[in-house]
C-alpha cells in the first residue's frame, strides 16, 4: 500500500501504529488491491479496498479500451456509493460489510480508498470453490432477502441496470459475437429484461466467490461494483451458473428456482420492502401495485419466471463475444437460450 494512503488511514483512525497485516487480493487488471489492516489502539481489523488504476492496462483476456477503463472506474465509485448510502438497508438476512469511510484523492480523481468491516473478524471466514446443496440455499435465501428489501427503494446513485454484462456497456463484445439468432435477438432480449414491471436492486456479480460463510450457517456478500436495477432472477441465474456444472443444472435448476421464489414471497408478504428509510421508498411504485400483497407477489413471480430463459440468453450473449470457449457455455445454458429465441 502507498505510504500516503497508509498515513491517511492512520489519521482517520487516530492510530499512528495502524499497519497492513496482509494483502488479500490484487484487483482485476491490476487496478488496486484489497488488504487487511490492524489498529492496535482500537484492537480492530478493517478491510481496505484501494483503487489505483495502472498507467498501462494488461487485461487478462485481451479486452481493454477507454470504454472498458471508464466502466471499471465507474464501478468502483458506484460500489463506494452503495456502501455509503445503501448498505444500511441490509439486515442480518442479507448481510453486507459495514461501511467505515471513503478516502478520495483530490489530485488523482480515479483513486479512492474504501474502508469496510472485516468479515472474517465478524465470523464470516469461510469461502468455497464448490457449493453444497446447503450453500446454494443459504445464498438463494440471501438473494431473496436482498431483492425483497430493495424492491421499492430508489437508487439513483447506482447503475441503471445491474450486472456487468448488460448490452449497452458491452458493445465491443457484442460486435465480436458470431452472426446468428442470438446476436440478432440481443437487443430484443435486453429490452424485455430492462422493461420488466417489477425491478429491484441486483448484486450484479453474485458468483459463489463473492459470498463469505460462517460456521453457523450465515452468509455475507462482497464486491458490489455492478449493483443496479433489474429483475432479481438475473442474480439467481448468474449464481447458479457460477457454482453448478451442466449436470447439476439439469438436475437441480428448477428446484432451486422454486426455493428462491418461496423465500422471496415470504419476504414480500411479511412487508419487509417498506421498512426502509422513507426518503428512499418509491411510494408511487407501491401505490401502483395491487393492494393485495399476495396478488402482486404472484404477478412478480410469474413475470420473473417468464423472463428467466431470457436472463440465461442475455448472459450467453456476453460470453459468446467475450470468451466463446468459456466453460459456463454449456448444454443447459444453450437449451435455456433456445427457449428465449423467437420461433
């Protein structure tokens, strides 16, 4: 970590003895790092996400452009906005790290330092490369509560469309796709997803690696760079595709979709969507819904289930242009894509 950044953190904590314990992760394309720090004065660990774009970018897959650079810089700014303004809406059922502080560089405006709760110190010390049935359901429950809490909360500071692969920001990858029905239908699929009646806040990168588990069956999420509006089933599709191979998708996909909707409807029917700060609640959106919660919760489920194959096709569209040999392009994804295509 840069010495000036360390000094800024020390001043913020009023602890000149604060020091870096370990680097946890270098950020994609070397845009910075995530590290753990310890304050002897407060006997406390914190996580520091320091953003410092490199002078020359070496993208792991060869994708780099001014558009891509700006998207990445924007994603770190939006992540900081999420922690500052929206993380407090989350409760234990959709746990996220507490926001501590944001240190901005007044000279190098693309640089920033985000200070957050250390999830390991809070008991979320486990991560997994493969998911058990229990792990999948724990995360689906987290997603259901997250989507339920943000269904009627306005989020103007965040991405207008959640997820890192949506079409408007991925024109280079779209242009790199092979010609065919999926490319021809890409705009139609994107429009259908983005014009849904029911939208919430998406995590936007809800892969297994971005969830930290505890010994007692809880889970917390990290990495909110692509948090924004959309249909919750996009997060669910992406999560299942991140942790289930082709055979398990065929065997368990529908069961997990049913489980997610059961959890989500439980959240909605308990009225948790209206507990948030009044200033951020979209009262018109609530007023436009059918007064009987059971009716509109059913309508939400019907709409999102109908759009589920389109969500698979939309992500497939991105992968076909970005990395056409990607392991996630499997028979199940292709079958779902076929359901989404006209004719």
